[in-house]
């Protein structure tokens, strides 16, 4: 039987996303270009590896966690290519042609490419090697308040700072609900328990999460001059930037809900001894 705490572990490992639009974007190839340029597809492709490492299946782990049918079912069901295709479709529905064009222009601009390159480092093997030294330097030389304010404004405007919180509950409930549908009543997990546990966990760590996120953003963009940070914020605050961020959050929510339902079904079948997905 899969315990509620395992569901919460899976969600936390997986995650280390309104309104009507006038006209949807009609070309999936062009939308895929935008999603490649902004770096989200690379981020999506990294999720299985991150979960895999969190579960103990790495060469760096002293003692890898033992094989279980549940883990096997999880990775068989985690179809990144299918999630990519779904994200393209969802984003086409959420963005209109005007905002799509302006967002693509921005991400293809020199600054847009520079920002994406910086944001891509967050999931590279060498992402945070210099972070501790950077933080120690901040402690010795108090960071300018205006720089802190700019980074805080950037953090509040970007979908990157909202992904975990947005997806955590959606994914947990979708996964649990789908898994419950395959299990007998006595083995089903209480959805309210999952919801409350995640809420309590996030509330307990709210201040620490905010402080960690703020420091990470300070480090991530520390090579970006003030003027370029301001230009990035200007894009995020523009109509096209707001449409892009909103579309990304809504689309990722839907993609992960769909994927979680499939994963939940696979986990439920694994619990019952059915190995097919």
C-alpha cells in the first residue's frame, strides 16, 4: 500500500503554472520555438532526472534505494515527450498571435537569449557551484537595497518563482485521485489528508522558502546589470509578458494534472501487481 507520505515525497521530488483570449496561436512549430527559446522545454526534460536522483538512483548515492514496482511504474508513466506536445497545445490555446509574436521577439533578442542562458543554469550540474562564495560576499558587503528591490520585483513578476507552489497541489491531488480509482476502498488515500499535509508543510516553511528563493534569484541574475534587469522587468510587466506568464502557469498546471493522472493510475496498478500502463 502506498502511504500518503510517499505521495508528498514524489511531489516534492518532482518540483526542486486567465481568462479568455481573443485568438489562439495556430502554428505548433512556432509555439515550440518560443518554448525552446524561453528554456521551459529544457526544464521539463530535466524533471525525470531530478526525480530519479531524489529517489536514490544515482551513481553518487552511497546506497541506492532498492527497486520497487511503484518506482518502475512511475518512470514508465512519466512521458516527457507527451508532456512537451501537450504543453505546446495548451500554450497555443492560451496565447493570442499578437502577444505570442512579441514574446518570441523578446526571447530571440540578445537580452532574451542572455536571460534564458542564465535561467538554464538552474538545472545544470554546475548550477550553484559559486553560490556559497557569492552569499558570503553579500554578508561582507551589504547588497544595495535598490538592487535587492529590483530582484524582488523580478521574482514576483516571473512564472519561475511560482511553478512549485502552483503545481504542487494540482499534481498531488491529480496523482492521488487517479491512483485511488484503481485501488480498493481500504487502500485509498484521503485527498483531504494530502491537501492539508501539503498546506501545513508549505506554511511551516513559507519564510524559509521565500528567503531561499530571494537569495537564489540574487545569485542567478548577479551578472545582469541593473539596466538589463529593468528591461527584463519591463517585458514581464508588458501586456505580452503578462500573457506569456499567465499562459505558462495555466498550461503547466494542465500538463502536470494530465501527466499525474496517468502516473497515479500506473502506481495504483503497480500496487495491485498489474505492471502494464
